[in-house]
């Protein structure tokens, strides 16, 4: 179980840290996706900070602060549920796989973190 938790958590950290960097950089695909669901570009730093904080919390969880890791995973689950809801409300289904995949990673990390 520890190996599965570690692998999934490292993947979740990498995915969220990478997206946080893209959000902070206001990459073209990020701006396009944000506009499609009705988000203003000015909200990107806040969203990037949330993803970066989640990744940092997961890293702390791997380093022994279990409660921090579980809280970070739960926060990321809520964040990506919100992202999926935003896509559904805006009827933007062509790229639903991305927030869905991030939600699945965060959910798996949360489940494995609580089980260990």
C-alpha cells in the first residue's frame, strides 16, 4: 500500500506543480481553457497558488506530516470537483478529461492516504 500511495502521490504532486507553473505563466492553453469556462485571466494566480499549495501539502505528507497530506489531497479533490462543475456549467465538454484526470489523481491520493 505504501508503494501505491507514494507513486500516486508523486504523480499528483508533479501534475499539480506543472499546472501551477503553467497557470502562473499564463500559458496559451491555460488562457484558452479559462476563457472557455468563463474565468477571468486575473483569477489564474489564485488558482495556481491553490494547486501549488496542494502539491506542497502532498509533499509534506510524503515526508511524514500525514494529516497535512490528507488535508492537501482533500483540498485538491474539492478544487477539481469545482473545475469539473465549471466545465459542466459552461458546457465545455471537449476537454473534460483534464480536470477529470486531475480529480481522479487527487481522489486516489486521498483514498490511499487515508488507508495507510
